[in-house]
C-alpha cells in the first residue's frame, strides 16, 4: 500500500500506469482461478461427459482430460482477460 505522501507526489501518467498494472494483475488472477471450471463447462456444453448430473459429468471429464488438459489454453486466456 502506498502512503498518502507518495500517492500525492505521483503524476497523472504514473497514476494511470499503476491503475493499469493493477487491472492486468487482477485479470490474470481471474483467468487462473476460472480457467479449469470454464474448460470443463465448455466440454459439458459440447455434450461430453456421459450421462448423469453435472457433478458426475465434471468428475468424468476431469479424469479424461487430466491436469494438463484442464490448464490447456491458459496463456491465451490470461492475455485476453488481462487485456479486458
């Protein structure tokens, strides 16, 4: 956290850069946290996962794609979400 004196001494460009940097970090964090669930939900929407309820389908899909499959495409999602 910045002190009030430091904040008062920043110029408008520096304030905008700090705000932009905070937004990029927040977007990247949101991408990392939501990516596994979004990946599995996309698979369910495509009709994959077999029969049964949503939880059963999520478990089946998580086993099928494995850890690397769940995180596939994370880099592109971070770029997209951080840019938003």
